C-alpha cells in the first residue's frame, strides 16, 4: 500500500485520477488518515516518531513494463531523471492534525535516522507498515473497464490491482491535480453556484474563502 509521488519534494499529486481503459480488475485502497489516528490513539510514541523522524524516498527513472511490473531502463537513455525526498511519513498541519500521508515502501531509500532513535523509529515504521495492510482500514474495490477511481493522494493509499481475467491486456491511464488548483476550481464552482442564486460574481472573486463559505451556507438555508 502506498501513496504516489512520495519521492517528489512537496508531493504535488493531491487528487489522483486512475482510468481503467482496458481490462476489468479489482484493487485495494487504505484510509491513511484513519490509520494515523488509530496509531495516535493506541501507540502515541510511534505516531510522534512517524510525524517527526525523516525517512527518504528516492527514484531514478523507474517505469513499468507491459505487465505492470517495475522495469529499470538504465541510466544512459534520454529522459533520465532523479528524485529524492526526505520527510516524515505523517506530515502535520499547524493545528497538529495529519495533513498529508507520504509512504511508499518500494521506493524507500536509506534511512538517515539519528542513531539514538533508530530502533524506536524502525519499530514505529514496522507498526505503520502492518496497519496499512490491516483489513480494518483496507477495502477491496471492483474496477471495471472504462471506469475511473479518484482518490485523495494525500490521504488514501492504494495497492496493486489484480490481473484481468481471460488474459486481457490491462491498460490504465492516470493523472494528477495539484492541491491549490483543485481548491481554486472548487472555489470557482461555489461562486458560480452563488451567481445562479442571484449573487453576482463580479465581486465575490475578491472575497476570502471564509466569506464565500458563509455565503454558501446562507444560500443553503
């Protein structure tokens, strides 16, 4: 179970769009926020370590072959790039709540964890690894051909999908949206909804989010 872009500074992919273009499959997802909150409740030391100790994810031009398996294309072909990101597994916001889950065991690099906390940090990481596979937090999802999964990549972890039946070649197309772009699109749609109810957007564009939210609540009353 993993989130995407763990190896990229800032983890840009907030919304993840995965379109199953060919071949019906099943896949699994995990609520990383639920896991983090359960860990905070049952093992606060592990939660504190995962939200403060820095782990590394790194990648150099790893792609997938036709079967969906990892395929390293070497270091000399065109398009080689390097990514390395060192960070806590759980990123907290200013209010102390979990703002982002950043985890991918297959892309984890060498852990430059301070010697005095290394055993405790790895114990916490092992507990996390087990919990993100725990059936309490994982759900299997049917993923028919020509359907799309849209997930919050800062919260939801996903696993590898099954192979299609009858030997059908699987083809999946994916893309991402930055968090600020998604939020601003949502803000625009809310303003347009207000305009339909008689509130002109000639001036709502200058309002902060708090006031736009208040106007939306008044409209719904």
